[in-house]
């Protein structure tokens, strides 16, 4: 059984995620002639080029990303066969020529050409190369150099955090003197865990973001408990199915508690507050974070809803007035017919590509390949996410319609609505699988776009296919 990831490892992963987002934002704004070099701080000289990842924008919003091959590296920094396999697996093209041979549209380095609209993908593979190939432990250990057009803005690597004298951490068990004292103990403990001063919202809950999911830490009635709450799935279409999954989760994760709240599922934990034991709260947050890492589109589709990951505070409780300390399953056992039922959106208003995918699931068929689903969505995660939301909306709508027809005694209407609900349920599952497929590193072919020739005054270290590549002239 794998060892659970430590808090330090999660902090490092979070730093790389933030760096990847900043890098994607920069790459998306790069224009013809703009360049960026990322290299480890420890590398003073590793050959004519040295270990690095380099970007160059050329033509009509095209971006080339390159990693030096062994032709440009000193022997002690040569790429191993495993390193080269990692690069090829991430989608880089193998070096197509020597530096001294005529240009062929490729490069003597490992290279990748994508539109700037694919900046997220370029940033992802660049970070993987920096971490897995060049062994950079943290974005703080990177040097960045931006150059090129006048309009190109500088890309800055993270600056070291100024050293501050931390408050003396809470150790051992403490008997709180009251609710305010308990809140101070929670704030100090969580602040030490996340390395920052946490904030309290207007409802008196401390708000954290773990694994890109909001987690609320509050004080229970009479200051008797410390309550943790993380809503994880919303827009659930079938409560019966969701209740079965929640029951399974409660068996699989006995130290956490899962509850069904209207059309949402949340994970909660209640810790004794008297005495207050800081290590118990830290351990509970680590367990919750470990679980939240697995909450993705597949997980949400398995329940029949959409993941809460990435949403802000207001989205969690748009129509609710809930407190974390109130989260007991018996408080939410509502009759489904008390909710307002709505009709599904007319199919004429849905994208034709989504309807094409739905048609693959008529009569309960579910044999469409995930690659074909991704192709229907043009290999664009944002487009597939929109389709998934629309599909889930249809699933919810037809499920509600079936319940409404059953309430009215319309058996034929129930059968018809159930048939439509199943089609959209299978469509949602296919879309969730395609999203996960696109998020995984793969060696599938990269879509190529017509290439435009770059301006003639571009820096000689970079290239478009008709000019010397950034590694031309650097032979052994």
C-alpha cells in the first residue's frame, strides 16, 4: 500500500500548479518573436545550451516549445533513454536532424508546435520536463529569461517568501476557555498547516482550499466540536443512486463522513473540541485532502453529478443557508417532489456535436471509444466540460420528468423519460471519461495547424520551420 502524501509534498505540488497556471497565462499572450527560457538555477553550464525548456512564438499565434537533445548537452547532463521516453510520451517530437543539416521544419532538439490557445497543454508538458527530466524540486529553483518583441512582458519565477517569525505553534492538548479561544486555537493550528494566516468568512467558518476544493472549518454548538465540511459534487440527478454511493464511501473511508444534501454530496468530519488536540485537526485535514485528490469528473459522473472542484465560495451555497455544524443526514431527508421540477432544454438549443454523441447512446449503447468522444469535442477540454454540463442538465431534467410522470400515474411517460435519461446519463459518463483522457499524459498525435513564416529579425537561438532552430550550430 502506498504511503500517504505528506503535507510538504502537497505544498510543493501546489506551488507547481500555481507556477503552471502563471506560465500558461504568459504563453497564451506570447506574440510573433517573443521568447522565454526556463532553466535550473543550479546549472551554470551544461553544454552549449544547457538543461532548459524554451518557448518561441512565431507566425499567426503559434508557439514552439523545445528541450535540448544530447547534441547540446555536456556528457554528465545527457538525457537517459528513460528521459527521452518521458519527453516522447508527453508529446514532444524526436529531433529530426543534426544542427548542421538543412532545415526540415523540425528541430535538432525535442520540439512541439501548438497554437497559443493550447497554452495550458504547453505549460503542463514544460513543468513535467522541468520536474521529471531536469529534476527541478520547486519553482523557486528556476531562472526565467524573456526576450523578443517590445510588447512581450517579462515572466517572473516565484520569489522566495520573506522570512517571518512564526507564532509559537500549539502543542499538546488544550482545554479551550470558550468559543473565541477555540477559534484562536483552530486558526493557529491551520495556519501552521498551510503556512499562511487563514481567514474567517461572514458565517464564522474558516475557509481553506485543499486539492482545489473549498473546505470549511467551523465550531460546533456549544464549542463542543470542530467541524470540517467540503461539498464535493453538485447537480446530482438521482438521489437513489447517490445514496448507494454515499453508503459505499462511508464504508471505504470510515474516518470521514459522507452526506447527501438535496442534489449535492459533502464530506464532513466532527472532532471533539474539549480537549482540543492540534494533531487531530491536522490529521483530519490531511485525510480529507487525500480523499479530495480523487474527486474528478469520473467520480462525479459515477454519482450522477458534477464536481465542485474549482468553484468559489458563493457557488457552494447559492440557494442554501447551511452551517458545517448542521450537517447531519437526517436534516436533509426531503421529499423529492417538494422541489421545483423543470423541463429539459429543447434539443434544438443544444450543440449538434453533443447531439451526435448522444445518438451513440440510444437504446442503452455504451461502446463508443474515448478517443472518438474527445474528437467530437475537438480535443478541447473546455468544450467537453460545456458538453458535460449540458448533458448532466438533460439527465437531471429527464429524471425529474420521469418522477413527475410516475407521480401522475403516466406509465408510458415514465418509460419514455427513463429512456431519455439513460441516453444522457451514458453521454455524461462518456464525456467525463474523455475529460480524464485529455488530462492524462499521452503519446497521441498532436493536431497540427498550417505554419506561417516568422519575421526575419527573430533571435537566432529560436526558429520557425524555415529558419535556423534554437539549437542550430551547437554540435558536439
